[in-house]
C-alpha cells in the first residue's frame, strides 16, 4: 500500500486530505487529492480491523457481561457505518482522480 504522498504532507495538508476523503464536494489540489486516494485503502483496512475486533468482543461479552456486549454492539454499528462510508468515499475519490 503506497502512502508516499500522504506521508510527505505537512500536518495542515493531512487535515485537508482527511477533509477531501471523508467529505463529499470538497475542492482540493491534485496533491491533496492523490494523498486522499492513497489514504482510502488504509482507512478501509483499519476499519475492517476495528469491526472484526468488536465482533470478537461482542461474541465473548454477550455470554458474560451483557452491558459490555451492548456497548460493543453500538460501537460495531458505528464502525460498520464508518466502513461503509469509507468504501463509498474510496470509490468516489478514485473515480474523481481518474476523471481529472
């Protein structure tokens, strides 16, 4: 996974990359857009890892501590929703990059 453009960005540019990736209809420079394209798969992989970890916690917690299990289920919903949005934005950012 290439993140060379993203890694070479300054702190302020990384904020712009995150805005360009997570929000729709954001105008950005080619460099920021390329960094957002590179950031997309990384975000998806990280969210998949979080969702899998929460699934394990849910499976273990529901048989032992119902409150922890319910909290984990709520967090799982947030993680899966974020994963869905990351997939949508990854495709959109990539599509916009190939159109330019």
